[in-house]
């Protein structure tokens, strides 16, 4: 069966709505982006009165999609198929408890639902026939001007749901919009209330902000609104920390400029955001007046680990980012005339599968410096490719060619223990140094026989 196109899907929704006498409107980001010329695949439907679940069930049957998922807690239902996500919710009115961001929800009219939304550009509705409804009277003008304005007083809007302030920063980063007059002032007043938010919701907004086209602008909204102090205070420590030598910005501004140069990959951008977070704690001024930051990659990796754990990043994500922060200077320090092949292999082994991201972090770091030429990093990448070819394309070329069982057999059946790991590490080092060809098991055996101390038990009492 051919994949469903957007026009087919909208026609299916329109036919089902007419048959069921349901009154749906397209709303929110789908309409906003559509009017900006970007057709999305996540469609939000606002249904006046009852019928949302029945509507989605009918549409799912038409296109042979799975039946709707119903989320009673949020009052929504959702269907998925052919890359589309269609979510429907009944029009509602909300009242917020000041001690919580969870509203008391009651059935409402179309107008009541629209006026309670976050920004006028997200209040625009569209009928299934394509007619645009601008209920607030400001949505279309603000969309044309690229302005984020709240339908109601911004203090009320943000106080009811503080996550909307993070969404404002994300939309600035994502859409390139600016904040309407008074919005930033309101955010400063309400920012302390962001402490009631779940970390997971904040983390999701930060992730989306970081992979947006304009992450610097979004982070500046967080900084100047006071939200950065609530959930990313470590970044504020970088503000005003002077640098010298290779740098023209303080640590904070350098970081944001580097972020703009980084590819739109989450782990790469998080690593760039954190790559110099250890500098404030290691800042010193040398006798000649230079600003120094000894050991800042290791210190920064520990800080980054704490921040990402607090933001509920996954263990794999945290391991990747901390490794990138710890290693970020090594590609920048590369010199073709002084780096041996062994030194390059060592970096390749330490970076492992993170190598492409590490080089991207190094390039972003370099492009935000006083000497933005990345020719040296490009040359390093080419040299790594040559060494890859010499290794015969092995998936893990610098691992020990022998596994633990083979090493124990060579030791005459000696029992397992830490000595096996030590022997494997020694073999890996031999591969890196070029003494054993990558993946060559027979050469690895010969090398081990030439280093019998690795196979023999330590003397008693040693």
C-alpha cells in the first residue's frame, strides 16, 4: 500500500469529521510552521465538544493504522502511521493551582482554549478546508514579524505554567523569533517559579533548544531571564572569565560562539556547551600575565557529569559527553611534525566511536578562537583515515587481537584474574605503538611470548 500523503490524511480527517458530526481544527505548531512554509508531520487537532477519540479511530481504520492511544491523564488521544503523528484533544479551559503546574481542566469553547495557550503564533487555527482563524487578532501579525507574544498578560501566562518560559527560549532558538516588549521582564519576575517544574520537562526543552539553528540566542534568553540560574547555574560561572592567547572572547561568549559552529547533533552540541565549563574552577594568572586553565578538561568532565545527571540524561549520553569534554583539546594540539603515528593511534583508541564527534567539537572550539583555521584538524582526520586503512578496516583496530581465553591458554591454563586485563591492555598498547599489526593474532602471540612476565604469576609475597 502506498504511503499516505499529507493531503490524503487531511482529506481522511475531514471526511471522518463530517460523517461523525465532529468539529475539529488544526492548531499549534503544525499551523504555525505550515504558514511559515514548512509542512510538518505532527498534527494537533482541537475538537470542540466530544468526539476526539471516535474521530481518530475512524481515521486509523481508513489508513490501516493502529488504533488510538488514549492518555486519560492529559485528556488526549493519538494515532501514528506512515511517519505522521495525529493528536486530538477536546477544547478546554484550565485553572492552575499556584503550587503546581498541573491544571484543573474543564471542557471549554474554542475561544477559551485558544486564549489559554502560550504564544499568539501558536494560537492560530486552521479548518480542514484551509481557512485560518486568528482568534486573538495578533497571531498573524506576530508570525509575520517573528515575535513571541503571550495572548494574556505574560506574568499570568508564565506563572500558570513556567515551562512556557523555556518554550520561549526554545522558539527563539528554533524559529529565530524575538520576544515582544515586556516578555523578558515578566520572565525575570516569574523565573524562580521554574523550580516547580519536573527536570524531565526542562531537559526536553533544553535538548530541543540545543539542536535548533540558533542555540546561542536561546541560551541568552535563559541567561537574561534568570532561568539559567535555576537549572544551568554552572554556565553562569563562565561569564566574565577572561582568556588570552588563542581567544578573543571570555569563556562564556567563546562557548556560545563555538556552539553556533557545531553540527546540529545533540551529543556534539552538549559537549561544546560543556567543553570549557571547567575553566572557572581552574583559572589562574601566570607570572607573565597569561590566563591559564590547567586540567580544565578533566575538571570540566566531572562538572558536565554532575550537570547531565541532574538533567536526567542517559548513562550512555553522559559517558559520551564527558569523554568528549575530557579529550577536546587533543585534536587542537595536534602537530603533524611532532605527532608520531603512535600518538595519533592513541588518540584514535581513546576516542573510539566518538572520533567524528570529537573532531567536530575541536573544529567548533577552534572556529570560535582568535585563530579559526581548522586545517590542522582536517589533516589529522586524513591521517587517521590512512591509519584506519593500514589497520585493514577492523571495527576496533586498537583492541587486543587476543581475547582472555586465548591469553589464559598461552599462560598454561592460569586462572582468571586482573592479570588478564593487564595483558590485554599491554597488547593494545603494542598495537598502538606499531609493534603488533592490528588484528594480527599470530603476531600478538609472538609478542606475548617475548614478554613472558605478562603471563607468569607474580612472585609470592610481592
